[in-house]
C-alpha cells in the first residue's frame, strides 16, 4: 500500500473492527493482550496521520474537521495507553480468577468494538449514523461493566443499560425532530441528515422545531455525559466494572456524548431565531458541579469518589461551553483534554492499588505513599491535578473558565468557584487519608505498568507549564468554530 | 373544517390506537396481561408502519413493519412469557405508584406532548404533525411505565413501548433515511436486554426505596 492510497479515516474504523474479530477468536492472554495494545497503537498512529496529511473532503457519511480531530487524537491516545494498563491489570484478574479465559476474549473484543463505536461517532457526518455509533459504544461498555457478574456489577450494568437506553431513545427523538426541521429546506432523504449540509442551511430551519429538538438531544446525550440529575448510572458503572473500563468511561465515553452535544449546539447557534443553548447548558453544568462536589464528601469507595469527580468536571466543561465565546470555549476544550488525561491516569493508579489491597473502600486504604511509593505518589500527583492545583494543566483550564466567567457573569462565577472549592476540599480530605498515615492492608509489591500513568501526568504537567503555540492557535480556531 | 383523506384518517387512527394501548399498559397489574397488551401494541405499530410504507410509497418501511410484527409482536412476548414462567414471577406486578395517580400523570403527559408538538410544528404537514404528537405521547407513556414499575421485565416492556413510539415518529417523518437500520439496531438492543434478563435472572430493579439496602450493595455503609 503506498502512502497516497492510505486513508486514515478508514484506518481508525477498520483497525478496531479487524482487531475485535481477531481477539474474539484468538486464545491466550499473552498474545491477545499484546494484540490489543498493537491494534490500539496502530489506531492512534492513523489518528495522528490525520494531522499530517491532507484531510479528506466531507462525504455524506464521513467528516474530518478541526473540531473532531482533537477528539479523535485524544480518544485513540487514551485508548492506546489504557490498553497497556489493561494488559497488566487483566493479568492480575486472571491470576485471581475473577476473569476466565473465555471472558477475557470477550473483554478484548468488546474493548476494540467500543473504540470503533467512539471513533465512528467522531468521524460521522450523518446525525443518524452518529446516533448509531454512540449506541454501539454504550452497549459495549454496558457489557464490560457487568463482566464480573457479581450482584453489584449486574446492578450497575442494568442501571447503566436502562438509563443509557432512555438517553439514547430521547436523543433519537431529537434527531428525528432535526430531520423534520431540515426536510422542508433541504429536501427529503439522506441529505437532510448530513451535518455539513444542515449547518449550511440552518438559518432557514423552523426555529421552534429546532428548539424542541435540542431539548431532547440535550437530555438524551446529557444523560451520557453524566449531567445531574441524569447521572445515576455513572458512579455505579465506574465502581463495579474493570478499572480500565472506568478509565475509558471517564476519559473517553463522556467526551463522545459531549461531542455530539457540541455538534448540535453549533447547529442551533447557526439558526438565528432558535433559543440560545447557552443558559440551559450553564444551568445544568453548574447543578452537576455543585451536586457532585457535595456528593464527594460522602463517598466510601475510591472508584466511586473519582466517578463523582468526573461528574463535577463534566459540569465545569458543559458550563464553559454554555458560556460560549472564544475564551470560555478554549478553556472548556482544554479542560476536557486535561480531564481525560488526568482522570484516566488516576484510574490507572487506583486500579493497581485496589488490586494489591484487595479492596476499593477508602477506609481500608491508608499510607499508600509508604507501602507503594510509586503508585502512591502517582495518585497524589493525579489528585492534586484533578483538584485543580498549580502548576498542573487543570489549574490553568479552570483558571481560564473562572476568569472568563468573572468578566461576564460575576454571580455565576461565584457559584462556580464555590463548587470547585468544595470539590477541592473533599478530594484533599480523602487524599490525605489514602496517601498518608499509618499503612494498612497488603504491602505486597505490585507488578504495575507505570508508563501510561506517568505519560499522562507528565503531559498534564507540561500543559500546565507551557502550551505549545501551534496547539494554542489550533484550539483558538476550534473555539471560534464553537461560537 | 377541512376534510381529510382516507390515508390521513387511517394513519391517524392507528397512531391514536398506539397511544390508547400505551394507556392500557399503565393499569395492567399482571405480567402476562402486560405482555399481551405489549404484543397488541407492537401489532398496531406494524400496521401503522405498513400503512406509512403504502402511502409514502416507501417499500423499505415494510422491513421495519415486518420486524415490528415478527420480532416485537411475536418473538419477544413469547420469550418474555417463558422467562416470567421460569423465574416464577407471574403472580403480580408491584407498581411503585398507584394506578390512579399513574393514569393522571399519563393524561398530563399526553396533554403536554400535544400542546408542545402541535404548537412547534405549526408549519409542517398535518399528517407528520399529528404523527409526531402521538409518537411523543407514546414515548412519554413508555417512560412512565418504566419509572412506575419495579420489575425488570415490566421495565423492559416499558422501554419497548417507548421504542415503538420512536419508530412511529421515524416512519411518520417522510423520507427519513436510516429508519430500517435504526429499527434493526433497536431490535438488537432489545434482544440483548432480554437475553440479559434471562442469563442473569434479574428479578427486580435494584433501585429500592430502602436506602440501607443500597448502601450495602455499594459497600458504602459506614
């Protein structure tokens, strides 16, 4: 295959599908875990090549633009590092017998199908296809959440399933309404679902219909983003599934739903008479933030703690996009990237910790910096980052969100700061008890792969200190696209 | 008052019938009868979709109608019948909310969807308008069934009736692409749920009013 015929879009879709088929058939842990890593690496490299070579023209099904490249690259990168973490995590699960070889095959195949679904959602130019892709990604994660088949895991999977299904059902209704709004202008058939055509003609759509459509889409995809009050599935799904899945749920799947929301937000913004989506997003974002910040104090399970922290950060991100304007959008985008990297790094650490200690309960985890210095300090750095302390990347993005809000809506900024401080307090409280103090539980050494965790954390650190100029220019451009 | 054509009247009747059957689901207190009502729901949906295929001259919609008839009106109810029997939960449905308030809430939801959809779609053609208003009613009533029932099987029935509302909306939107694909995707989803119930013997929705039980499951008891 020569370079001119290489199609990166096809590659990011076909590599995961091919890998899923292979992984479903091949036996043996060693081979399949490596294959999973290799496939994820190849997908990541194809995604990178999207940056370098000329972009394909939008077709009725596929679109590559400045906005979704950010998401695709982030998605495949975290997918790749998680596959490395997953290899060492799963080895331990096989040893302890929590996973059988048959389930391992299933797990690996589902992992790649999930990557396929997420990548498809990002590149699809058709709002119907995007909906189907989000459904694929959700279904595969539901199956993985329930993989341990314990009572709690099944409960979590069922809840996720039912709430997720209601979410996708509402999103589909919204999608149908968008089609109804577009049909009189663009004409019947497939064209009225192509996003690039929709945006071109959005100004002439019936604004009332578009408003209702957005409400349904917001509720539907918002359920998947984990916004309060529709967040109930999120903590359970994070706590009961395998930790690599918690990492991709927080780091990636929430972004997929967020991306879908942003696409429709842009559509609504292009229609002058439709409602402004901003106030709705700002309100729900703030509610999620403050609610999750309070809930952080009552958590007894470490994965559940970080799941609520994801709700909190999703609240901040949706708030920032809801505020709109170049600066807030820039901050929201940066915050999303930083949150994905940091949260998955934290879950890598938590995964190894809960394996070696044999529990996820916070009271039973103490003095980690003494018993397992590398993991313990990794977790400390991660939590410091996620709580928004300088000099790490999240500090900068949160600072940008807060300062841009202060300039425009000081009252909202006060609520925002209050939420962030509350969450900071809860996380510090938990961190001190988990990381320091008298050691508890097993002190056995871990066979961990530290590379993914430290790769993410150093990226977050670098971003906090110095953002490369091309990246800033690019994000600013995307921020203007988002309106 | 303008006279409507026959095609309008028939699709109106069928869509209205779906709303009515959704109401019937609200007050079923036996699982078997709930499943029977659902089979009727799916049958009416199949008729409605087939009628749309005829009047819109869209043969691909017959596929969707066939899926609704074969899969949702026959296979799924039969499979759920057997599951209910095997799990031994055919006696009754414990509904979390009484029938009276549920019916009132249902009426409120239907009124809401009528007011909302008829108002915002004032410019669309009347057939699609009313279809959409009925479809939203069916969706909301399906949601109501899901939240008022505690049993996994009846929740699934609620979800399927919700999904029927979506198929009604999608077929009513003339010329909408991907309808067949979406109905296939939904069928797969439902098959997954049903298999899930069967394999994992989920008897109850695990949400309980009893918070202490929840804390126990989640390992969050102090």
